[in-house]
C-alpha cells in the first residue's frame, strides 16, 4: 500500500497570507494594481518572501477600510 501525500487546502478567507493572484481575485482588484500596492506597502500589509510578495489578508482588509481610493 503506497502512502499518498494528502494535500491540505485552506480556504482563501482563512489564510493569513495571500499570493498576489489570490489577493487580486479575493478583493476583486487587478493583478497589476495588487502587485503595485504590495511593492509600495511592503512592511505595512505586504511582505517579500523569497521571490514573491505575500499580502497579509487582515492588514490589507484594514487598509481598504481606511482608504477612499486605490
């Protein structure tokens, strides 16, 4: 009997960090705009991990609540 790796899938709404693609889809923002926001706000709601940006979902939600325009 082979031991198959079980892949754990976490719903996007429960993840702490999101990729640019996940965040763009979740918040209904274009990928280019999401990447630009991540680059401009590293340390505020985005982190650079390895070779990609990750969006801290809860902090980005707060950012959206406190801003009137993107």
